[in-house]
């Protein structure tokens, strides 16, 4: 049995690791890396650190406007799928790489399996929302992390092929914490908040990005900010001098282990990332999400995660309030990848 898996952006390398492990000895995996993310510390470092097989194909599509980027990916993915004739195609999450893989598989009538299906922000201005809605509607198997995601799909009339299996990122966090793998990556710094901000609505406008940075500048603990290349490039294009922010230490994008270690050792997280809201929850760190909405609504229970957007003045107060407890089984018990592989094998047979 032969499956093509499409990856391309940082969160997908992470999600691919448990899936690759679960495929071993059961399914031949052909991995296509679109090249959406290409910097060493946005891509290569994850393969090395997690000891993942190198991609079977790398497309070097790189950055560009959405249509151009997605179109270039589709042209190349189509050729690979026609040449390799897989029994199915796996796509992860909601990036342009996800949509490109999904459209090609669907048009070539190859069974399509979507990992992390059913999530919704109900904000169609987010490219990710469009990518995930379209992908869900053409998928044959939809692996969803939660009951809310099942209901979202039901509300759109998608019921066939939907399996609630937990979240694949939980598999990895459980593996890492269970094997105490973060200890050697612990940062020297103490008593700080950790921050990651890269979404278009926080970065694509000079005034907005300045407001976010000025808010972090005023916090009562120092902030360690892992700087996504998109945020770095935009800040520089606005003429912002990051060195002017004395309370913020900007660091390069981190490897998987270092990123989690920074988070685990922090006093709280400030983010607009999807995945890090869950990682903060599993590592029991208070999270402030700088967005109007979240796809991961379950993390909001007991204020473990708080949404703030227009008015950020409450960040300090909110960071100090701790939830009463954390549900250790949120998004499954860490065995979702093997459940997915079993369902895929069943489907193909
Ligand atoms: C993408 C995903 C987003 C995900 C994020 C994780 C889409 C629509 N969005 O957003 O869902 O949360 O990845 O990181 O697919 N850049 C570099 N080097 C790189 C990668 C990016 O310099 O290795 C810069 C470029 O300036 C590029 C910009 O970042 O133009 C945006 O990159 P892109 O992959 O298009 O989207 P992200 O904003 O990273």
C-alpha cells in the first residue's frame, strides 16, 4: 500500500512525524515537501531533530502570492501523483500546501485523507479557513480532533468518513514529555513570557504590529519573542527597529524541542498560532491568543486560553490568572496517528 503525504509548512513537519512513525511496516510513504517553508530553521531543522526521513520529493516552490504559490505546487504535485500512482493522499491542516495536495488528489480521483479536519474559525478572511473548508468537502476520510469539529462538519452536511481520533500534535507532545526530551533544551532565561506572532491580521498593517509590540514592551515581565520570518520581514519593511523594544528579546524561529522548552519554562504564552494554543494547554501554561476567534475552542475552558484582540490592555492581568485545572485528555490520549493509519488501511482494502 502506497500513500503520498504532502507537507510544506512548519506545523506540517511536526504533524508528519507521528504519522510517519505509525506507517512504519504497514504503509509505504512517499513524502512531498512543497518548499512553502524553506529557511533552515523553518524546515530542515525539524527533519534533523526529529530524525525524520528526508522528503522523497522537494518542490522548492517558496514564497509568493497565494494563487501563484498554490498553482505552482499543484503543477508539480500532479506530476508526482501521476508518476507514483498512490492508493491515497494525506494532507495536514490548513495551509496552501494542504489545499494544493487536496485539489490535485481529488481531480485525479485518488482517495484523500485530511488530518486535522473539521476545525473552523468562521472567519473567511483567513486563508487557512478557506483552505480547510475546501479540503474537508473533497476528502474521503476526515480525521477530527474533537466533538466540536465533528459538529462543525455535520453543520455543513459532511458526515461520511468522519472519525474523531484525537489530535496528532498531542501524540508528539506526549512522546516528548513522556521521555523527558525537553530538559536538555531548557533555556537559561527565567521569569519571562514567551511570544510568537505571525498571522496577517497582526502583522500586515504597520499600526497593528506596532500596537502589538508596544503592548509586549509594557508587560511586567520580559518577553522572549520567537520571530517568524514573515513578521521579521514586515517589521523591517515598516522601518521598525526591533532593538528599540527593550523589554522584548527577539530570537530566531526555534526547533521543535527548543520551542516547547521555551514555552514550558515560561510564565505564559502570547501567540496567534493555532498549534501553540494546544501545546500551551498540554504543558499547563496560561495562553493569551491575540485573535478574535480560535479553532481550538476547548482550550478556552476555565480561561486556560483567553482571546484578546482589539484592546490588549488586559494582557498583564489575564496572564496572572491561572485556571483551576487542566484536562490531561484534551484532544485524545496521544495515539491518534495509529488510529488514522488503521482507518486508512481499512478504507483502501
Ligand atoms: C503559513 C500558513 C499558516 C501557518 C504558518 C506557520 C498558509 C496560507 N499559511 O503561513 O497557516 O500558521 O505557515 O508558520 O499556508 N518566509 C521566509 N522563510 C520561510 C518561510 C516563510 O522568509 O522559510 C517568509 C516569506 O517572507 C513569506 C512569508 O514568510 O513571504 C509568508 O510565508 P508563507 O508560508 O506564505 O505563509 P505563513 O505566513 O508562514
